[in-house]
C-alpha cells in the first residue's frame, strides 16, 4: 500500500512540475529547456521510478521466498 502511495505521489509531482514549467511531450519543443534539468537532476521527479524499483524488488523477494517454502 505504501508503494502504491509513493507511485501516485510521484506521478502527481511530475504532473505539477510539467504544468508549472509548461513542458510539452516533445523533446524538440522550444519550451523544453527545463526538461532535462528538472527530470534528471531533481530527486522528487524520480520518486515514481524509485517506488517501482522498490515494489519490484519486494515482489521478487517475496516470490522467491514463497517458491523456497513449497
């Protein structure tokens, strides 16, 4: 449940960052000079990626422990 909350929080943060800086989907747009500085350098824009990694690792460990117990 906490992982899902982190995932949703990261998506909402990215939505507000892109809305605040008026970032568009295309990387060749003239307005996207903040794109790389925001999404690569700032850790709060990577929150949903970290949450997916943590959830994947947790599911992998739980699945491997379940297979060992059988």
